[in-house]
């Protein structure tokens, strides 16, 4: 554990690597993430800027099937939400899970991803925020934890063509509190420009067209949870939210 609890910043990761204190899988996962964010034209410049400007925070947990790892996700996310506003205007949390021993299917990764969110929701220490709809079918619904709504992106090895969502070493989850994105929402000029740039970059970066479920938060035709872990194929889409939301805390 480092000086800030479960969360690492870049200097703490580098110090741990140089001291030989970071286990092999953690080192491998972080270095690959760093290479991706600092590579050529990664589409999401918010994620790129967070890594390059040392305003991302990193959480290493164990096997996604291990309850101890899920409790570590819960505590790490709680720590991050408690302090993110003191880190930077637009910060990000990156959660690395221990790579599995065997190859896994898209369905297996999908089940793992939603089980993580269900676990968090079942053990949320705070009630659902009053300003966020409780029904996932509402276009303004968003996943919440500790009273904070957030945008979530899952990356995994099954994204053979959707390279912006690809990582070779197992499940990875990136979280941005909605509050850090308020000034670049879809109804602002800056937000519209940012989304236009990202979508243009996606066309050149991925080997498949942007998924039809990608849209702006609050758009009546969009359900943001469908974007959290996109299908690899553009011919597929999630029709139902995968678990029942607990709003009582």
C-alpha cells in the first residue's frame, strides 16, 4: 500500500517499479496502459491528458472473481471519490484487474464487468442521488456510487476490431465523475467540439465504425449504460439493463 492508501499516482508507480515492489502483472498492465495513452492519436483526449498530466489515479485489484478484489474496488473507488476534486479539474480513475490465466470470451468479460457494478451498487454506502433518475431507461440515468454519478468505460481483450476499447491483459475499468464533465456536456460548444474530435479519431483508430449506441448523455435516444462496455460488433446491442438497481444505499 502506498502513502495515499489504495490509489497510486504516476510517481508512486514509478517508484514502486524501480524498487521492485510492483508485482509483474501490475507493472505489465500499467506500462501497456501508458504506452496506449501516449501512442499515436488515441481517440479520447480526456484519458490521454489525464495520463500525460499525472492527474489520473490507478487502482490495482486482484482476480475479478475474488470477493476480496471486489471489496478493494469498492474501497478504492470510495477513496477516489472522496478526494478527486482536489486532484484536478478533469481527473480519471483507472482500475486494473489481475489478468486471467486463460482466454475468455466476450460474454465472460461482459458478465464480469456488470458483476463489478452490481457489487458496488449492492454495497453503496450512500442512497441514490436525488437528481439522478432511478430508472436505467431514463436518458439521464447514470451509474452512481457514494452519491456521485459517473461515466464508465470498460476495456478488454475481446475488442479485436474496436481498438480504442482493447487491452490485452484482462478487464480494465475507467471512471470519470460526471462533475468533471459538466463543462463539456453535449449541449455546450466545447463539449460538441470535443465529441466531434473524438468521433473523428475513432474512425481512424478503430477497424470498425463507431458503435450505434454511442451518443450524448441526456439525449432521449441514448442510454449511456449501453456505452459502458460496448459490444465488439456493431450489429449487437444490450436491450435490458443487466441487474436491478438498489437506490436505498
